[in-house]
C-alpha cells in the first residue's frame, strides 16, 4: 500500500477544479429558476435531497435520479418542481 502524502498540495487536481466549476454552474442555474436545494441526513442515516420552489414555498423530497432529471442539458425547457409531480 502506498504511503499517504503528508503535505496538502498548493492547488487541487484539475478534475477537482472541473467538478467544482460544474457544481457552481448547476447551483447558479437552479438559483435562476428559483429552486433551492438542501441536503440532510434521515433518521436511518441516509442522505435526503430537498428542493424548494422559492415562489411557492413548496418543498419536495427528491431521489438522486430525480435531482439529475432537474439538471437536464442546458437550453432545454426546465419544468418547475410542481409541474413534474
């Protein structure tokens, strides 16, 4: 087993920077649509994903797949959460 590095690199690897840029883009797009995403842990120690529409205040619990569906390719029509259910 290789030894773990003892120093933190000055800059993250390129793939980490790419993933952070993607996450920032997705959050900005959701914000433009008035959707706020929050995460919490359920009593069963499972991750719960919540999406709340800013205009209506309605909140929906989403699966990871449903969250992925909200994040379809840019340029397509994005349904609001209430239109999906």
